[in-house]
C-alpha cells in the first residue's frame, strides 16, 4: 500500500512536468507561427556584414553568422579560462591570508573581501573599464616597447590586450577571487583544530603543515564550493557586453538585431553555456572523486 | 501500464490544447481603445527626440509623435505610457506585444519591414537623417580616409554598425569597431579617448555634442555614410493599426501644408463648418466624407491630433528648432514645397 502511494505521487510529479513543458512548448510554437517566425537556422550561413575588434581566428564581415558566433565563443572561452586561472590563484592567496596569523594580511584580505562582495559585478566592470582603463592617459606607463599600459590596453613582450579584454579579465578575476577566498577559508576552518596542534607538536613548520596536513583535508570541502564559483564565473562573463567586449553574448545580440531570430539565437546561446558548464562540473567532479578515493596529497 | 501512458498523453494534450485560443483577426487598435492607453516604445536617452526632462516627463520629437498617436486614437494625448527600450530590445518588444507602437528613431529598411525579416510595418518617415562621424578637432581627422586603422565607437545592434562596415569595406580600409550597447557608453568611450571617432545618425551626434563640455572642440564630418529615414513602427501583421498610424503622421504633414496650427485649429474648424464650399478642408477636418471611420478612428481624429502637439513644423520647432536645446537645421525635413522631403498624399 505504501509503495503504491509512492508510485502515484511520482506519477503526479511526472504528469505535471510533462504538462508544464507541453504548455510552454505549445505556447512557443503558437507564438512563433503568429509572429511569422517559424524555426529556421538557414540564416546561419549568410554573411554577417559586421566587423569585430577581436578575433582569435581570421574573420571578416563577409564570413557567415555561424563563423561570427564561433569567434564570439572563442573570445568568451579566452576570457573565462584566463579569469578562472587568475581568480583561483588570487583566491587562494586571499583565503590563506584570512586564515593565517599575519594580522596585517588578515585585515587587508578581510577588507578586500568585504568591498568586492558587497558591490555588484556590473558596477565593478564599468569601474575597471570606464574609470580604470579609459581614465588612463595615453602614456600612462611606458617601459621601452616591452611594457605599456594606456587607455588602448596593455602591451607586454609583443602581446597586446585591448582595454575591453583587460578590464573584463581584471573585473571577473577580482570579483570571483573574493568568493573563492571565502570558499578556501571555509575549507581550512572545517579541518579540526587538533590537526594543527598535532603537526605543530611534531615540529613541522607552519607552511609545511598547512600544505601537507591541512589543505589535503580541506580539499573535499573546498572543491564543491569552487565548482560553484567557476560556474558563476562562466555565466558572469556575458556581462562583457556592458564594456564593449565581443563575447558570444554580444555577438548574439547583434545577430538578433540584424536577423530578428531571437529564439534561435537564444537556443544556441543556452546550449553553448549548458555544454561549457557541464564540462566544468564534470571536470571538477572527477577531481573531487580522485581526491576522495585515492587521497591525493599535494607535495 | 498502457492505460497509464495513454492517460498521460491525453492529459498533456488536454492541457496544452487549452492555450490554443489565439485570435488572429483582432486588431491591436481595438485593444488600445479598450485599454484606454497607448504603450509607446521610446529611447529616452536622446535629447531632442526623447529625453527625460527636469520635471520627470519625457520630451522630444519621438514623444510628440506618441502623443499625436494617442490623440488620434483615443482623443487624449496624455493617455500614453512610455517604455524606454534599448536598440536591441525594440523589435522583440513589438513582436511580443509589450508595446503598441515604436517611436524610437528607428531606420526604415527592407529587412525590418519584411515578413521574412523583423516583420514590422513602418509609418511615414518623421525625420530624414543620415549617418555621420564625429571626431575631435585636435585629432586633425577630416575624412573617412584619415580614420584608417583607427578605432571607432559604435552602438551595437543598429544599422549604424552595418553602414560603417559597408563604407570602410567599399573603400578597402581597415578599422577597429568598439561596440557598446548603449549610446551613452558610445559617447563615454569616445570622450575618454578609447576611439578616434564615434558614429551615429547625424542628429544624434548633434544631440550628443550639445551636452558636451566644449561642443566646439568636436566636429561632425561632412561625409554622409547612409540614408537614415526614421519612422515609427508597429507589428507588420496588423494592417488596421498601421493604417491609423500612417494617416496620423500624414495629418501632421497636411496640417503644416495647409497652415493649420495648434492655435488656429478651432478657427479652421469653424471656418470649415460655415463654408460648405471648402470641400477639401471639410474632408480633412472630418466634417464631410467620414474618412476617420475608414481607418477605425473617429471622423475628427485630425482635429484631436493637431490640438495635441500641433502640426509637423510646430513639433519640429519645439524640439529641434533654432531656440531648442538641440538645434538641427531642417534641410531634408522641410515640406516638399519648401525644398524638403515631407509630402502628404491627399485626404480623399
């Protein structure tokens, strides 16, 4: 009898899901027909006829919309992975400073986290771009031809980054690092005090103990939180549009305006982010499993 | 189990079938009358066209056009609800029915007008514009050729973006577009020196420049990159609403042609009523002919329209004339008989 009840309950859930989805899809199709915008992806092969400031692969306005989207996607990936790397390093430093014994570092990192966490990301990006980069003089920082920073961007050792790209990287990394710092602090605190006392009583140095004893035990608590922050970072990268960087969202926006194909474009956008985030999640889960199973220790 | 599955299928069919009650015949015009209010999509950020004044009310040419629409359809120019929209949002807002009319310096183009494109319907042009480039005087940039390999600030999702590309491609010149979503950001990027030039419709450049600290330090280049006829737009599947909007704009132009203004409209009505021989004036003002009914409006809709914001010339002078904050000389926007492009078909 109890089992029957369970089955009925689950059936109701399934039914309501099917009906809600059915309703939404039906609604969408009716509206598409009503507005003469049936599904159609053939426009993807037509020339885009807009130029892009940044492209990792050769691109010209006579290339197709599909190619433009791919370029935008590469621009997004570039930003996401560089910020992911930088924010993790910065986050670890901040997390360790907050849990460490150095009072000055402690105060600085607390201050940093407070400021960064309490203000919206969009505002921070605008700040880095319009105040940070565009506010610079033309010859703000200049060491021969090797290292230059001005309102056109950053240039060092032959590599040049536009101010849009640089501001976005800095903004995203700084914002995410504050959250990662807290995740790491939380992980370290979750390790029982006794562990600290025991490695100290064995005469192991503070830094050695932290790396070999504390962090390995903190990792299982850190990884899930870290995954969340990485996913947020990937999604937040779409705010690039606010500061003129041509990421996939910005290019999508232009294409929607030129072709009027809003629904198709959003479907493409949804799937690209879904796939990317699933990749990140799976990667982090694999790392998590390895840590939990084999007890990897960092040497 | 089979019974269960078919039950599920039946139920989902039942539920999804319910939403299928859309009627294609009903016009938005009736909906507006029923609601008693016109929802007008505007920019809200361009001085002279639509801008939030000190008293918190929108002002500008695009706004006066909205008011004329409301006066023509509802008989009251105050029954307008304004929705500020970005360039990227505007067409979706029409297609989804969030707004009734778009009066937001939108360029009339084939793709936007066609059912295979954005599927809109355009009212007659209310402002003839052309795309231009603005540079700083000190930069010594005087032509498009001087902008080779320079960066140009441009608003994304506009015809502007395509035009600038077409011009540079046709001249085989390279440039770097820095795209922002919002005109204010384009201006900020240009003023802060990220770009050597900014591009937009010439009227918008003039409007933007009027707000600069030292307007005389910036020049608008002679080159005109494109034709930009700006028109109000509505949903392309709704002919009834499109007809009404079209003839409300023509009312503004005819009124200027005939010298009918906000001040003398009452006299003109009296004159027409007392003089049966003034046939065309009587038709225009709705005394004879029943023209309004044919487009789903009251017969004296023209009177309401002119009473609201005056004729086209009055609207232009108020917002873009010599004494306004954003003076733009009329040129193409004169009446046809004065050497411009505005001309109304007859009210017959």
